[in-house]
């Protein structure tokens, strides 16, 4: 059971996070200011420093908040489905929808690094790997069910074998090196496609039916992954 002091602290941190997100959307990550957050919170800056000691701590708070929100939405959408293909497609659409709705948060997670900021791994790795862990879970379930087709290439993966051993151990999967390598490409391609959309890197007038383009991209990624 939480104490009144702990509940009050949680409410204050939630308010700081909410206001920080508003400033992130308007000013960008590099311009975040604890003094500005304190002003909007209606307190002196020293009061905020009792909860968040620096701009970097505020950024970490926002990074964890964004990763958690994205992870929660992906889990809720994907876990209700059965087919690996449906799960993968839904994961892709959910990531894109969140990115288009929260472009500032998406940019904080997947855009250019914030100068001078280094995310603390002990706080951000868990939340930050939730979506890729869900992607591996989908591919692994398909692999175990015989619904992930192997398509070996002529390129040797011997130099990466130990890396894939570590991935298998960390992600509790028995997928082959080749299947994992294709999974990495699917992961990178999915987020690349979403990033092009969120950051409007196609150009505002190049493709009118962006949803159809993304649907086509996802269909190609299903084939690339070997999902059947």
C-alpha cells in the first residue's frame, strides 16, 4: 500500500511529465527547460528540482513515458489476435498510428539524438525494447508452429553467429541465424517506413494515399519475414 507522500510524489511526477510532453511538442527536446516546466506547473523551480534534478532527468522521464505508452498500445492491440501475420500487421499499424499521433515523442525515441544527452540504460532499456521483444515473440511463435519459411541467401552470417547466440539466449528463441537476420531487416525496414511517414521525408505531395503505401510495405515485409 502506498503512503500519502508516495501518492503525492506520483501525482507531481505525472504533472511534470504531462507538462514536459507539451513543451516537447512545442519546443523540441533540445530546448526543454525545467524552469519553464516549473512555471507552467505554478511552482518555483527549486520545487521541481526535488523531483527532477536536471534536464537530462526530465528527458529520461519523457523517454520512459513514451516507450511505455507505445509498448502498452502495441501489447493491447497485438495480444488480442491469434495469427502471426495479423499480429505483425497490427504491430506495424499501431506503431505508425502512435508515431503520427505523437510525432514529438516518436522523434525523441527514434529521431536524431539530443545533443549532450545519453539515456541511462538501466532506466530505458526495458521500456525501449518492448516493441522489438513483441516482434521477436511473433516471429518465434510462427517459427515454432512451422509458419516461418527459411529463405537462405548466399551471404555468410558466420561473423554474426555469436551475436545471434546472445540474441537467442536473451530473447528465449531457437530461431536460426538466417531467420534472425531477416527479422533484423524487417525491424529496421518497419521503423524506417514509419519514420519516413512521421517525418514527412517523402515530401508533402509525393504520395497522396499514404495508408495504401504503408499497407503495401507491410505486405512486402510479411513476405520478407517468411510469415505464412
